[in-house]
C-alpha cells in the first residue's frame, strides 16, 4: 500500500516479505531435549509478514506537493494565522471549521475573494487557494458579504420571467417596513423593470433590513437566476458595499491559483 501524505496526522506504510520458493536447506540437528521454538515463536513456512511504520509528515512552508491523495495547495495566510493546506481529493471548498476571520480583509482592503462561474451560477472563490466558498458559510457575513436565496419567486413568477436575473446582473433591495406580513421584509427588484421578483429569506431579512435602515449602502448581484422570457425557479443574491461587489465581479487575476475544480488530477 502506497504512502499518502496526511496533513497533521500519522501515515502508515505496509511492506510484505514472501518466502522464496527455492528448496529449503536441511534442518539443523538440535540436541536432544531442546524445544523446537525460537524467541519469535514457532517457525512456520509460507507466512506473509507485515511491517507497519509510523511517520509524522511535516509539510514544507508554502509549497506545492504532489501525492496520490491529490495536489496539496499552498497555505493561505489569513491575518497572522496560516490556513491549513487542503487536498484536492478531499474537497473543492474552504473547510468550514477554520478561523472565523478567514475572509475578513485588513482595514481598507478588499476581501480576498472573487466571484467565478460554477455550474451555471456564480460562486465565491478564495484568491490564495482556488477553493470555493459555500454560500452558507457563516464567515462571509463577518466579512460584510450577505448571501441568501430569494423566496416567493414562484408567487411573483410573471415579474421574475420578465426580469434579467442572470448571474452577475445587478439587483435592487427595497425595505418594506409597512409590509403587513413582516415589518422587516426586504423586496428584491431587478435593476430595471417591474418587481418585486421575490423577497429576502425571512431568517435573514431582519438583519438586512436593519443594515439598510442604519444607512448601509448595499449593492446586490444575482448569483443564480435566468434571463428574460425564461421561467425562473430559483434566485440567489449576494449583497455588500458597492465597491466590494465591484471587486468581487472583477476578473480574477491569472496569477492566482487555478480554481480547484478546474485542475486536472
């Protein structure tokens, strides 16, 4: 069994020794009365022996290492803490159990993320690793990035069908404090055209509504949706400061690591 590199864990190697098929020499003559056992126990013919060795693998700093488990990505520095490398064979996504401030940029800087095409929509991709960021990752909120699925698009199907909701299209968020069903309701409108096409998920509407009420300038962009004239079954929205949305939508520099899902194994 070949050895596989596992970050911060033990790896095991197995080797085997098979008895040769050549004729055996005549057994030695033992003095009478001695037991036919050695310190290693009874000697049996044709026995396969396994040797297990335990080694602790220490990854080199910020390097690319090839192994049977996949290509290990160089560590991404987050603040003063380095994020652990991730194997391509394990996941295409940033681990959800890492530092809470992983996506929080330094003061005055932009989040180290860009939106890229993925399975017909847009998905955040980490600049330093090429790993995707799940839209439900709660750490996005700490970085000022708010993501939600739009609700009620089927009820507002006519408006949704006429609107341009394709990924990357700008959207408008409108508070509805007089909404009889929810005073924190936030309606989603296309940049141009009639609406609404739906509402921000009720579980997130309260925080979004408060941000807007407190004067936060939120720009919204579609992560998933359809073009005009097409029935729209699902819409996903990302909202952030206008300059942050502009950054996220800007082309991802070619010098950054290739997104993991595009790499050949």
